[in-house]
């Protein structure tokens, strides 16, 4: 199974999504049932894996930047919160 194939949600896989949709449109029900669009589906699976890795790396970088920003703030102001309570100098 794959997620809903909207082009906005999968910008890196745009060409592969279009190819699979075109195959589904052109192939008969029996053809699709017996693997007429398998090549496009496999290509989509690979592309979605790459997109997932790309997003994960971007999210990890964003989290790293946020941690660094918060660390600098704590160093600058000299305090932090622990369990929701203010812990200052």
C-alpha cells in the first residue's frame, strides 16, 4: 500500500506518481490485477523511500538547529526549566 498520491504531498516523486496514475488509467482492471503496473509501483515504492529519508534528514537538521538555539539561550540567560519549574542562578 502507498499513501494517497497527491502531487503536492510527494514533490520528489512527481514523475513516478504521474506514470503510475497514467498506467492505472490506461490498463484494464484485469491488466492491473495481473501486474500491468508493477514496474511503476516498484519505482514509486523506491521513490517514496527516498523521499521519506530526505524528510527525516531535514527534520533531524531542524531539530538540531532548535536544540542549538535553546542551548545558546540557556547559556546567554543562565537558566533553564526542570520539570516545568524555573531553575535560575
